[in-house]
C-alpha cells in the first residue's frame, strides 16, 4: 500500500509531466513550472501547481484488516481526493501577453488530459501489489467556487485550471500480528467402500 509521501508524489508526477511536454514550447525552461501557491511573492516561474484541498472520501469496501505479509495484518488504506489549481504566476517577470497565457493554459490542459491516469507503483516503485489507478480529472466547480479559492489566498481571480486526483489511497502504519493457530480439528470421510447387500 502507498506510503504517506503519495500525496507529494502525485504533485511531483504532474509537474514532471508538464515539464516534459511543455518545454521548450510554450514554456522555455522546466524551471519555469513549479509546485507553488499564488500567494508566494518574488518567485519567478511561469506555471504553478497549487494543491488547495485534500478531502478524505468515504470508506472503501475492504475487510477491517488486510494482509501485510505472511503473518501480519494492517488497517485498510484511507482514500483521499486531491484538488489542484493550475495557474499562471502573476508576479513572473517574463512579460506574458494574454495570447501567451491562453496558449500556456491550453497546452497544460492538453498535457494533463493525455496523462490523466497514473498508477501508485509508478510513483512508489517498491509497491509489490498493484493498486487502483489515480485519475486526474477536471473539477466540475462553478466560477463562484473558483473565485473563492483565489479569495482564500487574497488574490484576484484569474483564468486557471482546476483538477481532482482520486482515489489516492494512504496506507496505515498500524500492523497487527495475526493470531497463531493453536488448535485444529480434522475429520476424515472415506468414500468408495463397497457395501454388501
């Protein structure tokens, strides 16, 4: 099961994907794409990825304990949804015009739509068993909700992309040793005996 760093691993995956597919056109350098908040000042990047919300989702249908090796059990993972905003850095010194901004936003949407599935074992290569893929899908939120996200960081609204990554399964560290077998009952049934009538 994925370890606690899976949240930052999803963010790193998205930034890596954008850097690979958006440089050198329409963004000149991979260093111009960062995990950041629009509230940060005096940072010179062009495209920012901001994780603005993490929500624990409902329980998944698994037994109360799941296998963690031959004789050990652990609590099942908790599913989370990660909510991202992809934005143009307003304090960038690159002198972008409206046409440039629209090209960057359009290309970013295309890149994420094409790379919208990632498997946890791609992010954490030590995972032994396959887990459910993480889907990155556009968040269906209203303009008012988008404005609220910007207002929460005291910034005026600007055109940006909003995504949800789910399910992100976060493992538990609680391990329980399975009880030892102390008694076993066996019954033998013989079949195929001939009977005299």
